[in-house]
């Protein structure tokens, strides 16, 4: 049955207008973006197929062009639109964090980090540079690869903190394994960075580990 034949209260677009965007499932939101389905499948059915195949919305956004276009009904145009939506989401969150104290909205930080790092296949060490009002000045991916105490260089982090005149920093790195759990190397790196930055009066507010849509906060675990 085509979506146009559904009861009005069950159609994704009408449901959004009546109840608000929060009332929609991931599949319904994706169906609004897709607009149409394919032969034998509504847009919602196609959206469910995509979520099943790629695991989540983040998985869809992170899929390569060659992977997405193997799905019937998804071409290069849809891929380009998805990438544009994903990047706009990241930039919108970044803009919000640049104009207000991010400590008052820690979930926004987690959301931003998940969008930035959640589905990368290599480990990346990201630094958020904050001003005295805890607003983000900028973020930089400073190191990548297998992160150990020998591949993250405190001296380089200190240099960038001074360059940006940062009052404090937040670190984040991803675990492509999907497990949001700190290792001894993670704890050692954090301790070394905190000690080096203390010498130039720059505080470390937190260190997040990102695994897909899950995050671990060193501050919340009492590891700082």
C-alpha cells in the first residue's frame, strides 16, 4: 500500500506536522527524506531496509557512495543529499557550542562527538579548544592511527592550545571496535596531557571515548 493510501495520522509528513519531529521513528524521518519508495516498497519500507543493512542513521550517513548505491532506489543524488544533511547537522551543533557555555549542555557535546567520530574506521584523537566562557573556539583532529602514549604528543597539544589562546580543552577519541571503555594507555595519555597543560595554565575538562552512538566520559568516571 502506498503511503498516500495510509490514514493521515500515520503518514510521516502529516505526523510530523501534527505531533512534532520527536514523534517520528528513525525510519519515518528517513522516509520523509527519501520521499518515494521503489516498486513493491513504500518509502518507509525502503528506509527500514536501509536501517537494517547499515545498522543506524549514523551507519547510513557514514556509508560510502559505492555501498549506498547498491541499494535499489538510492543513487548518487540521494547520497549527495545525505552527506549534505549530515554535514549541516555537524555544523549546526558546532555553531550552537560556539555561542554558549557547553558545560550547560553536555549532551550537545556528546552528540557532536558521535557525529564527528562515531563511525570512523580508524582511531582519531580530537581536541576541542575552549575560551574562558567554555565556548568552543575550534576543534582539530590532531592525531590518527593506533593511539598509544607514543603517538599522541603533549608538546603539540600545548602548542595548539597556546596558538588558540585556549583556557581549557576537551579531548575525544574513537574506538572503532565499538566498545566505549578506557584502556590503561588512554588513562596514561590523559594524565600526561593534563600535566603538560597545567604548566601553561590550561585546564582539561574531559576526555571522551566515542564508540558508535555511545560515549564514555573520564570526568564522570572520576578519571581526571
